[in-house]
C-alpha cells in the first residue's frame, strides 16, 4: 500500500494544502487539495473518493474533480455520509455555482454518489473500508482502510479526543491522525474538536491499552503557525511512549 499525502495542513498557501491523500494512485481520501496537487493523468487514474465530513477544507475540490472527469468522458464514485451528500447538493450543485454532475450525462453520471453508514464495511476500489464516527463537527467519520493484501491504515479525519470506539475495531500499521494545535493553544477548551500533542498522547495510551501495541503515526491538519512548537511537543510524546510519530507534509509518501 502506497499513501501519498497531498495536503497535511488546515489551511492553504503555496507551500501548504488542506488535508488530503491518495492510496495506490486510485483511492482519494478527502478532497481539500485534490485537483491542485494531481495532474490530469493522475486524476484520471482515480477510481473512488471518500469524504469524512462536510467542512469546506475537506470537500472543496469535489466540483473541480467532477468537472475534469466530465470533460474526460469518464466517471468517479464518491462515498460519504448523507450529511455530506446533502451539503454538496444544497451549496454546490443546486446553488448555480457548479453544474450538477451527479445527474449528467443522463444515465451515466460523472459523479456517482454512494451513502455510507457507520460501522458498515464497504468494498471500494478493492479496499475494505469501514466508516467510524469521531468527535468533531456534526457527522464526521474516520475510516479503517484495508487493502486486498491485508495492509491496514486508520485515518481519523478531524477529531477531538475520545477515539476508543475506533481503536476497538482497528489495528492499523499506520495511523493518520490530526494534530491541529500546540498544547498551549488547546488548553482550556471545554469540548475540543481537534487534538494537541497532549491530547494525542491520551489517545495513544488508550490505543495501546486496547490493542497492545502502537502503530507508526503520521499527523496531519497541522496549523502552520504552530508547526514548530507542535513538532517539538510531538517528539516529546514519541520519546515518552517509545513510538514513531512523523508530522505529515505535502508530497510525503508512506509505504506499508
């Protein structure tokens, strides 16, 4: 399994992109910086796209991707929650901002929409994918993703603490998990919807209690203005828990 991170941050500049990655060149996970980081040929290789939740930085490039597929005369399957489907329909497709390619061309739409339910396993582009709810905004799903060869990753998407249900059903070789803020910025938040290095540490302790080991960890959705402090704090967590934590970056490739 090859994972290429296209965006590893919570904002976009010339250097940074919204959180988004591609598996084995055929499965895209979230779409905040998808088309801006793939050539037309690379986009045409994609077979499916899964979306974690409706926030703009995770769905932005759906319309651009579908337009590119439309002009290529091909289709792509999109898998996500009903909440995201409704959001796309209301704010993108029926608003007049973009044409609705979920219905064009007639009989063979460019963007084929599929609704997924939590804790149900789906075969998507040859991978077994299980959505699992996480503690963020509204309906947000992380994803357990298993390849045909049995390689497994877990992607939390944006999340606050309390990931025990995710750990109970997954034992990934690589955990792609968000860490948005440094410890000082995250202190005092009553109901955090994001993780800090200290909150990540708590989740990793929970993971080890449930699974008996810690996987390799890659952090994403990083706030660039806090990145240097976050890296220092993540290094301390890695030393304390005796595990490997790598801050994600644009263009990073992971092979498992």
